[in-house]
């Protein structure tokens, strides 16, 4: 996917279900749970290319007919499986899963993927309760920043519904000083600018 023209040709999308099966498998095969979820750092670049260079409508409307799954659901299933892989040795994989969600929300404009934000935030909200490594912490922060950049109003609506607004922002502010990469800093600046814009339009939740 790296060296192809943009947007990616339709024929290349045949590879996308194969990447999904590497992580999540398929119920009809012996390795029904996938055989390479621990290779997520290597799988992330091609997955991001499918998201970023799709074109977008190919991802949003695409369906893996054989597996009976829409492409956005496949992305989410990959994310949800890997983000919760247990053990400190799996946190690099979990960080790549968080990076996948960051790529998704960085490459679409509202309201294209509004319905997905609650599901992604729910998984991340659970994961931040047990983060041990710096790399996973930074990746989760980047994912939160991408969601906030996508829509601050929707982000706050989702965190308020889950009653985790304070928990999320306390986690964020506690670790924001550890963000060193320029691209990550830009993403966080844009996210907090969206929050500032929202505060000028209406009152923010007290939490």
C-alpha cells in the first residue's frame, strides 16, 4: 500500500480482509482467533494506508462479503482486540491499536464516523486504567487528541455519558508533559483548540 498511487486501486482492497484475519481470524477456520495479533506494529502502516488513502468512501462503504463484515467494523474489531491484550509485553501492540484509532479520527471529518466515537472511547476508557509503558500512554493520548480534534462536542458528550470526563482529562493532564514529538504536539494543540472553540460557543460540563 505504500508505493501504490492514491487513492488505492480497488484491486488492492482484496488484501484488507487478509490483514483483518491476521488479527481476528474467522470462525470457520482452525485459527479462528487470528495468528498475528502480536504483529500489530507491522500491520499498522498498511492499515493506516487503507484509512488515509482509501479513498474514504471505500472504507466507509466497503463490505467483506465472505465474512459478512463492513470495513469500519473490521477496523474496530482489530482495535478492540489488540488494545486489551494483557501483559506489559503486549503494550507495544496495544499502542499500535491506539494508533489505528488515532489514524481513523484524523482522516475523517464530522459526521462521517460519529457513531464510532462512543465505541472507541469506551474501549480506551477501560484501557487507561491499566497502562504500564510510556509508549502505550503516548499512543492513547494521541488517540484522545484525534477524537477531540474530530469533534470536541461529540467527545465531551461521549465522556459525559460514560461519566468519565474527569478521569480522561486527569489522565491527559498528568501525562501531557511527556509528549515530545512535534507531530504529536500539533495534534494535541488542534484538539485543545477545538475545545477552546467549543467553550466560546457554550458552557462546558463542570466535570
